[in-house]
C-alpha cells in the first residue's frame, strides 16, 4: 500500500488483528460498517472490499507496473468474461 497516494491513503485503514491468523501476513484493509445500501458505493467501503477480495499474489506485488499488468489480467478474467 506504499504506492497509494496520500490523499487516498488517509481514507483507508489497515486491518489489525490481535489473533495470530494467516491473513495477518497479507495487506488487508478494514471497511467501515455501513448502514445503508448506498454506502456500498462509497470509496471508503468499496476500496477495502475489492482490495481484500483480490488474491494474495496480486495484493503482495511490490512493483506498480507489474501490479497494473496483473490487476488488468485478473479483472478481465474474473469479471469481464462472466
């Protein structure tokens, strides 16, 4: 998440857990609780939801160029072909 611009980064919260689980080793985000269906369209909820549903292999990419290429492939295979 180091490559995220600061103006977007301040809208996102890292997920922290007190329990030892496998997910603690991956970059997860916490989505705020929502009270209305329209809140699902807000960036602060949608971004963590989409990010956390990416495979770990995509989330853990360190290079921006490789991430862009990989995310385009992932999205086209999983969302455009269905």
